[in-house]
C-alpha cells in the first residue's frame, strides 16, 4: 500500500513575501528620495512580513499523512493535535475550489468518515483533485 503526505501550499505566502519585498523597496526609495521623516513607512512591510512569517509557521505545522491503512491529520506548533482515521471508514472526499484557487491549482478537501466525529478539512492544497482521488483509491483498496 502506498503512502504520501499533504501540506498546505505556500503559493499565497510566497506571493505575499514578494509583495512585502516590493513595498519595502518602495518605502526605502520614498524615504531616501524625499529626505523627510518617512521612516514610519518601513513599518508597513515589516508588519506584513511578520504576519507572513507567522502564517508560514502555522501552515508548515499542519499535515495529512496516509500510510498503513490510516489517515493521520496533525496540526499545532508547541502543542500538537493528531487525529487518526481508518481509511476503510472514509465515506467521501469533497474538493472545493474558488476561481482564484483554480487559477493557482489549489483547493480545499473535506474528508467525511463513518465515525461520530464527522469530517476534517485542509485548505489550500496543491492539486486537490489528485489528492482526493488518491485518498479514495486507498480507502477502496483497504475495504
């Protein structure tokens, strides 16, 4: 039985980091060109950079791992939450994609199980349809 791991895509975060870099360069240029007291403009890209760094850490601490007939969902940095599901109990995998997600090849998946705890979701996954099909194929193979 094959195994794989899925993590949220960093595409939006990379775009944000590039935008913050451009804002930083523009703020420095404006500050140097007009010789005024515009140092406070540097706060905007620095605050956005801090926000992006925090989001990057939070995203990198979330994963879905499929191995040995089980699906394991883990999230958290200092304290971790792990949810383990039997692949045979998976009933449905739903893929949601907005127009922007489709243009970037991203989407969200929701995994519905036969257990009382219901479902679990992960946002901004690369190639979500492929991931959903892999999970369903492994679930069918485990039955």
